[in-house]
């Protein structure tokens, strides 16, 4: 086992543990801090894969700017502790079915990629073919414009959802 594999295993366990901590935490502040640690693990994954620009963008954009914004909203609204919510009867079965579908899809994609990557790999081929930031930006804003915009809308919806979930009605105690 070489150093890269050991580092990958440690980071993978840390990423899964911080994701579980994020989901299971009753405190919104702790959940946000678990997410920051998860973002840092993903940034180190990018470094291992030889993409230092993407790793730096991961740290500055997600762990830096967006998480500061989330923590600001959490502190501004005063919802450090999440209340016990009413569970609808269909939520848990739907979540189990969605998790099973996602796990099956991830397993299929991993096995399919492992099967086809050996066929497509050329000896001496570089994994990172982006020579400049201009080339990367051109590909990002031409070929991947839709996923880029969907991600920005998803972040906006998450912020509005956090505000709606913590909104108090008039006369309701704090």
C-alpha cells in the first residue's frame, strides 16, 4: 500500500463520518461545521487527483464564502437547535427508496466506469488536459453551463428554504 492509497482511505472515512455527522446533528451550527470539514476533505481529494485549481476553488468558494453565509443566516435567525419536527407517514419509506436508488446508481456507475476506463486509457495520456484557466472557463461556461446554473439555483433555494423553515409567525414565542 502506498501513501496515496492510505491517505485516500483516511480521507474517505473522514468524509463519510463528517457527512453522517452533518445528517445526524441536532445543532445547525455543528451541522454547518461538519459540512465545512467535508468540503475540506473533498478539496484534498482534488489535490490527490492533480487538480489544485479546483481544490483551491472548493476551499474558497464552498468552505469559505458559502459556509460563512450559511452560518451568518443560522446565527441571524437564532436557530442553533433544530426543533423536533412532525414526521409524515410517507417520509421514511420515501427516503429509504430514494437512498436505495442512489446507492444502486452509484454502484452501477462505479462498476461501469471501472469496466470502461481500462478500455479507454491510453498509455502516457494525461488526466488533466486543461492548460489554462481561459480554456477551463470556456469549457465550464459553454459545455457545462446548465449544471453550473442548476447549482447556483440549488444554493439559492437552500438559503430560501432555511429562512422559510425558521420563520416565526406573529405572536409566536422565540
